[in-house]
């Protein structure tokens, strides 16, 4: 069963674009929450994850991290196990 992946992004965020591209390339289903459209959630998210940069990626309720952590998950093969296909 695919993991529940949530990607929190902001407008004009190049790292967010790369993260979305990698998830799509690996056929991983994800939900995107654009904090540019929901700025009130940004402080709450920072309080939960402790991260202030974007993207922020949550997998099954656990903080994965950002683009570097996503790339590490891809390199280790973890990302492939999240694939919907």
C-alpha cells in the first residue's frame, strides 16, 4: 500500500518544483499543500516539523525533511517503495 505523502510548498520555490518532479518521476502519489495559498498554516507547520525551509515532506505523519532528504530516500531505494505502481 502506498505511503501517504504530503508535500508542503511555497510559491516560486525551485526546490519545491524539483521535489514534485522527482515524486512524479518515481510515480509516487502525493498531496500538495501550497502555503502561498494558506499562509496561516506556515507557522503551525514550522512548530510541528521544526523546519523553516521548503519543501517540507511528511510521510505517513512523520517528517521526512526537504529536497535533500527526498533525494537521499530516492538514492537508497526508499522512494521506490512508495510508488503507487
